[in-house]
C-alpha cells in the first residue's frame, strides 16, 4: 500500500505494479494534489558522458549536496542518490516525462543555486513537478485500467495498523463517501510505503498546498517509528508575497532557477545586500539566502525584492515569458510586470529535511513500513536541501523501497530503535482550548521560523501543548485530523529545535549564532515543555 500521490508515491506505485505486486494507492485529496505538482525547479542529475556539462561529475553533485547540507548529510546516502540519477531519468522518460530539450534535441541542463555546474533538467520551463507528476498519473491510470493498481482518492490515513510490532495495513477515513460519522475503514497490506510529503501548513507563509499537514510524520510517530532531523525546515527565500483581499499575506513560489538565470535581490533602496551575509550572494544555498532576508528585515532593512528586469535586456525581449511561462502568468495575475519592476519577496516554508528515519532501502525502524520523499529522512539533505534534489530523492528511494520487496530479499535492515531519544512531555490532561490552523501557523511562524531562540521556542512549546484541534471543516465530519497532525508535528519540530543549541544549515539560533557543536548534548530547560534524554549524540542528528 502506498500512502500519498506526489512523485515518490506515484513512482513507487507504478514501479511496484510493474514488478508484479498488487498495489493500493491511497491519497487524501486528488491524485494531483501534492507538493510535487507545484515544483517549479527541476530534477538534478549528472547525465552520462557526452550528455552532461563538461567538467561535471557524480562526485561533484555529491560534494555540492553535502556542502549545501552543512556537512550533516550521510555521504553514503547522498552517493547512492546521485549515482542513481541517470537511471531515474531514464525511467521517467520511459514513463512519458517530456523533459525540455535544446535546439539540437539534447536534454537541456540549467544552473541553480549552490550547484557547481548546470545539471538541472526541467519540464515545461518552470513546471517540472507538474510534468513529472502528470506523466506518472497517466501511467498509473493505465495500470489501474488493467486491474493492477487500486486508486483511492479522498481518503485520509488515520492510523498504521500493527500486528506484533509490524505494519499490517492502514486505517483511513473517507472524505467523499458520506462518512459523516467519521467511520473508519481498514486495508490490509504486507508493506506500506509512506509518501505523504511535508508539513508546510505549520507556518503562516508557505509554498505548500493545503494538503501538506505532516500526516506521515504523525502516523509514523504514533506507530513508534524513529524520527530524525526535525529541526531542519527549509524556507524558500524567494516567495512572492502579496496581501490578499482579506489583508492576509500570501506566498507564491518563485523558482530558484530565476536567480540561476541572473535575477538579483535588492532592498527598498535598490541595493543588493545578500552578499553582506554570504559570499555567494543570490546563488548561496537557500538557508543562507532566507536567513539574509530575515536578518536584513530584523535590522530594519524593510521589504526585499527580486529583480529580474535585467534579464530581458541581456537575454532578449520575451525571455522571461519563454523561460518561465508559469511564473510569467502568475506574476501578471498578481498585478506585476516583472519585465519592468522588481517583485516583493520573503522566505516561505518550503521543505522539511527531517522526517521518518530510513535506511538506504527506504525501510524504517518499524518492520513493514517504508518511507520515501519529503516525509522520509534518508540522510541525503543534512541541514539544508540542495535545490532540485527533492524530486530526485523521491524517485530514487521509492524505487529502492520497492526493490527491497522483490523475491529473494529477507530480513529487515531499517534503522535500529535508539535507547536515548528526543521525547515529548506528557500533554496536559485538559488542554486549555481548541485551536485553528491560522493561530497555529502564526505561532510557528513567529517562534520556530527562520530565526529562533530559546525564549521563543519555549513559548511555542507551551502554546502547542495547551491546544487541541478545533472542529473540522474538511468534509470529514469529525475533529480536524489534519490539524491534529499539524499540532503533533509542531511539537516535535519545536522540541528538536530547542534541543539543538547551535546554528547550522536551516536551523538558526539567535542565541547561538556562531556556535557549532561537535556533539549536541541534548540538555534543555524543563520550562520548554518537553524532555530530552541526555546522550552524546542528540536524537535528531543525522547519523
């Protein structure tokens, strides 16, 4: 059984069905409701000799990934991911993905921030996620028509069913078949692949769709799975931020590739300032650019802007519309002409590097449970994800999870449970009051966003522990299960962030801005509302 319908879930379901397995794919909304569908960037891959950029190599891709992750990624996991990129591209091409090509018919390669060479494949210019996802959905529908896959849309997984400690299926509630009483159903399965994506709805400003509520992390945690690196949440630095009709600020992603093509970031006076914080300026890793924007605003720098106006002059009239058709339409719909004016931008929650800990085959610490994509943490991203590695990671590790199930493989090689781990304090017996997602997201944005400190994290922990999910509005007829998952995910993230008293990658502590620990001690104040077992290596550090 596959839970989720982003790139990892779709590829895993297709791969498993083609390998002869009976497959059920369950997704909480429609097949095309996912972070993957919205991905503007691309698919990072070092192609074979003769197709790659001269001088590029798999080793270079590995080095860039490790560097972007602040050295906390697993070199073994990163090497596996980068080495399998070519076979992943070949598989996607076979499934009908139409990657962009140059005038000679060769796969076109673009440059993005923190990559040493152009190695990013795109589909539809700035609609790579949609191109990949739609092709996989089409293939899945073919398999469904052949009776090799059962697709269940509008079904929210509520629990992993365990039998003697091993996963034996999934319990779910259907949102579209009149189960107004919140009735549960179960599907038995020999193995479950979690591919539920991230939890961007934890924050007030996010590039994620409304379905990104941390469901997989919550399901796995309740089943006893080991989680890792939850403090590392990446904020994309260039999100168009415009006030909606109700006055609420809304964020829309502007791809990394725009800066790769030469767009720059300026303050209200027109000065480029990102290089004041990082020598690579606008082409620094995402965590560094987001931090520069946040620190600049905190210092009184005001609104930041993305300026792509010079690209039209340098690359020719109409370049922006040709290269970024989706973004061109989006910015115009928002009332901007980015050919002639800079765009107001700010950081927005984008990708969770942490998640359910897995080995190199996607196996978790719970027998029968696999995870791939953003919900998983195989160790490839470290403290900060390198641009365009997410779609690659999802496809590679979904494939490896399926291959782990083929005949002849025995035993369970998932990460071993740990005796000293981060743990949540007991929830109050009578939580103070119900909370809605807007208030929850505002709390997380203020105290667990790009900039953090002990006081803010303690404040967030106390608030989260005293809330319970309010009545649902998502056609479930029960308490809002998505909000319950967000509350749990928020508590876990805040606990991990408070325990890591250093600044590294996407985790920046105002109270420890220059501190980098060889070993995190895991000592925290009881006031923060959670407990940490002391051990040399903090639970949450990539190992």
